């Protein structure tokens, strides 16, 4: 399982800052992309906006695996203080790290 992180720094014209930072994460099993996440990072917080996955791979739990890989990757980024799922979801209910 490989997590590929594509980070796109967005500079606003108002304040010429690098925030917000848009993030697109993809999870691969072998050569196949089985899940993707869209997030935005601002002031030390990563807001996970959307998760999509290949339903044909649902038995492998690609959404949960993508979240686990994201948490591990964010642990290596000292600038990130928190991760929030923004919308209600069941990840917190079934999470067993």
C-alpha cells in the first residue's frame, strides 16, 4: 500500500500567503489507485473534505486504509497540529488504531 501526496500550495492575492494549502492524497494497492482524499491545510489544521474509493475494492477497506496512511504521513509533518473530518462520518466510530 502506497500513499501518494500531491500538495499544491495556493497563494491568495489578498495577503500573498501560502495558506490555504490544498492537498490531494491518493492510495494505491499495487498500480491501482483505490482511494483519494481532498483536504485543505490552514494554520496547522488539515480539514479532510472528501474521500472517494473504488467500490470494487470495498472489501480491502480502502477508505480506512487511506485515513490510516494520512494520519501516519501527517505525524511526520510538525506544522500540522490537528486533522478534522469536517463532515460527520463513521470513521471515528469504527477506528481501532
